[in-house]
C-alpha cells in the first residue's frame, strides 16, 4: 500500500544554471592559463633567439647615468644612456 513514489514523478529543481556557471568558470580559467602559457612561450623564444646572436666588438662613445628623477614612491630613478658604434658584416 505504501509504495515509494516513482523517481520520474518527483519534481526536483533544475541544476542546469549551476552546471553552466561551473563550465563557464572552468573554460575561463583554462583560457587564462592558455594565454599565460602562450605569453611565456613567446618571450622564451625571443630570449632563445638572442642567445644565437654573434658577439660583436663595439666602441663606447659616451655613457651617462642620470639619477635626478623620482618615481611614485619618491625613490631615485636611475636612467642609463649609452652611445656606441660597431661594425657588422
């Protein structure tokens, strides 16, 4: 006489909103991670190419260090300026 109700007859609230939210968050985090990896890889390739540059002697014509500027934390900001000449074939 007291039979359990049919599982299809029980009304449950839909949880599609939560699933979509979690899926969107997961995809957003994955996309941010993919962008971060791409950005690091691009900079790594640039640095790797610089390692293959041929060393070339140069002549330093002038060099100055300017320490008169202050940054936003009121610390001295040093600026280096170097003028040089080199020949490369």
